[in-house]
């Protein structure tokens, strides 16, 4: 009984801490100056998007029906080839396709943002394998990671440390098959937040904020579709 009460107290404290972190002001999701956009019409613009994909059979990144498609057996990062600075909001729609395809797996709707390489001026030198990014500085959300068992928010420190800031394991925060999610990522005045369908999943006031860097769609062994990509400069 004492153990059960103690566990309940710990869970209550964790939930309270999460609640305190949630920003009440949803105005960060509105307004701003549009500075980048992609509707993925026609062939993938490889000057705007840099694909880093682990060499594996049955893996491809392409556009179809105004969607960017990640259909890969291994890891993949698709970088927006534009340096983002200061206060920004990134928005897009994304779903994990489950239709019996060879790579269809409900997992890893992931993102890198404000990414930079403290050891190399050229960020785009990797092969899509997740461990190859350990030396970067960036923020990372792995939504539905570990075969849809975890939602994790990390900060990569640039020295190999991938610091875990917050995590969910409950079903409500994990992925549903073939569901379109509207994702918004906000960086504003040293605070970064990650929103899903208007709900703030993660928010972090960073004592040493990353104030410029690159954004990348990230995944591994899955089939995903991305559309309506927009980036706004905000006040």
C-alpha cells in the first residue's frame, strides 16, 4: 500500500510539472511573416531539400500528389536547405501510412530543428543513420519512437550527449495509423515548443538556447507523407 501511494504521488508530481510547463498563450501559433513554403508539386526540389538516407533496399524519398513521401527501410533525414534564425514557427501536416507496404510501420514521426554542427561548417555530411547525428547541436522530438512506445524530447549538446528533457509513454500521446497530424514547432525568445493538432506536447525554456540552425524531417523504417509545409518569422 505504501509503495502504491508513493508511486501515485510521484506520478501526480510529474503530471503537475508537465502542466506547469504548458504555455497558456496559444498566440504563438498565429501570425508571422511567411519566409519559406513547399507544396511538393512536381519533382522534389533538391536545391531546397537535402536528403540523407541510409543505404538500404526498398528505400526512397519522392513527391506525389502534393506530398513529400518518406518510404524507407532505414533512417532518413530530409533537411530544409535554409538557415533559420531567431523567432520562428514551422508548420506542416504529416501522417504515418499503414497500408501493407514493405516499409509500413507505425513509428518515428520525428523532427530535428535549430540544428548545427559545431565541428563542421557544412551540416549536410551524414548518411541518415541516427547515431551519425550525435555530434550535432539541435532540438529533437521522436514522436512514436521505439515502434510507437515513446514520445521523447531531447536536446543534442554537440558533444555526443542527447539530453532527455521530457517523455510520454501513454497512448494518448502516441501515433495512430493513417491519421493526419498538424505539427507546429515554435522557437521564441529562448523557449521552444512542439505542438500537435493545437495541443502543446513539449515546451522548454533553455538557459542556453539554440538561436539559429536547420530544420529536418526525421524518420526510420516507415512510410510517411508530409504536406503544407510553412515557416514563419514571428515577433
